[in-house]
C-alpha cells in the first residue's frame, strides 16, 4: 500500500485550485454572456431618423446646451456625453473630456474656475484643461465645439 505524503496532498489541492481559476477565466467575456448580447433594434423615431441625423451632421450635431446654461467663470458637466463645457470669460466657450486622466472617473462639478473630480480630488483649469491639483498629472483632452447663435454643439 502506498502512503500519501503531505507533499502529494498539497500538489493535488493546488492543482485543483488552479484548474478552477483557469476554468473561470476561460468563460469570462465569452460571447454568450448577457453583456455581449445585442440590444433590440429600435423603431426609428423622428429624433433618430436618417433625415434628422443628416441635418444634424450638416449643422455640427445635436446641441449640447444653450450658451445661457453655461455660467461665466464656470461650466457644466454632461455625463451622458462625457463632456464638460466651460465659459472661462464672457462669450468664450471651451469643452473637454469629462473623464479624469488620473483614474478614469467622470468629473462631477465646475466651481472656483476648476473642473473637479470627486474620486481623488483632481482639479483642472476651465481655460485649458491643465492640472490645477493632483493626483492627476495629465490635462483633460480638449474637445471641439461650435457656437451657433445661442446653441453649443460638438463639432
């Protein structure tokens, strides 16, 4: 009769654990997961009609906001679009990505002439997106916008 050694028991238990981990990793992100399923097709509405999209493309896209919505010396975060629009001085409008360069959080507020991230306290200039307070070390990426009358649109 063969005696089971302590070393054999440990190797067997470790091998079983490794097999479980590899099995879990192999199925992660497989095409059959719910997250990868395609959303149901939507019926075209007037808002999503090809005619409307063509008109928006010609005019510079859908309006993000009215100029009156963006306070002078401040700004507004558009979470769904991942954009923050600022007005550093009267009539001057700027736009930046709303994704913080430190950890990828969405910035939450604009106050005291800075764009503020709630996750770790990074602050960015409303004028050029540069870092005004860390831990972020890279500026926010500037986005192109157009001002058409009193409408602000992504370019």
